[in-house]
C-alpha cells in the first residue's frame, strides 16, 4: 500500500475472484479507478504509479491508469516482487535473485553501481522506508521485529525500539514514525530520537495471530500521506481498512 497526493494505491480488487490495483481518494475512501492484472507490488511518486507483473515493470498515470512505459527486465527469469522509489530511481528485486535500477521517467536500466545520493543499493534489499534524511527498517517477513532508524547522510545508526513487537511495515513522515504492534497499538515515535509521542489502540484485537505462534506480517500494512496528514491501516486478516487524520503532525508544524 502506498499513500501520496490524497490517493491510496493498494493491490486487490472489489471482485473476489479478480486481482489488480485499486486507487482510492484518501479523504473519502471513494474508489477512483481500478486496473486488472496479476500485480505483485506497487510503488508511486507524484508523477506515476509503478507496478510489477511477472518479470515486467510498468509505469502508469496516477489519474487515469494509462500506460507511460513498460519494461521487461532482460535476463530476469523470476517474478519482480519488490519495488521502491527513491531519488528518481526505481529499485526492483526478484523473488529468487536479481536487482535492477530503472529511470522512473523512461524505464531505462541503470548500472547497479549507481548510488542513491550516498545510499548504496544494497540498503534497499532490506525493505526500508526512506525519507529525506533518515532510513527506517521494520519487521521481517512472517515475524515480529524492531523498528530501527539510521541517518542517511552520512549513513549511521540512530536508534531502535526496545521491544520486539513490530508486526507491520514502517510508515514515516520527516518528523514521525508509525507502525503496528503485536499489542494492538499504532505507535507514533519521534523520527529523530525514537521517543514515544503517542499511542492509539485498536479494539477488538488487530492481531489475529497473537496466540498462534507465527505473526503473518503480510496481513498488516500502514502508509502515511505526508502532505495531507493522513494515516492508512490495512488489517489483512479481517479485510478492514482505516483512515486517520493525524492531529499530532499538525501540532508539530
């Protein structure tokens, strides 16, 4: 799930037997348009939405879904399961092996030695959340974990959470870090220090797998729209999506 420019992009469909991309208006939850396809991941910036499908990557218009460019990655015989946009470069990773860097405007493939403004491409292999001056890492697949923060320029460790209870990806603005925990919380931390700013509880329990030994990390997703101060949460096990207006960030401006 990606939230940007008052839009939310998530993989799925309103028809149970279909798959694809759903685009929603952030402030109302209204579905703007959908696109069918067996998409494996989604990323977005203000100019395009990026989707992976088998060994191909496509860029489409955020307004209409019309194609901008499509690239089939040469020598790439496995599925592209992970996309990330940073510094006008689209990072792609395969399900078995293989990484490619693409120009977001054209789909042209860069040499893997290209860096992200002092950020080595190997960092992106760890599923980060990257902001202007910081990088955050969260729980691993099908596990609980810590939230860990690094300074980006130069790259160095800043802080990590004390409790190993993160069950979602990490969402972040330039000031606040957000994630879901196994204790039914939405945690809000200061991005600079890791200090707790606020906590919101969801009831009944959001953690369907709490007593089953293995947390299904892919069931819990969180995204923040920086410009509009909105937080979005998907609970995959109960098929629910929530939108929150973030008063905390408005107070910190």
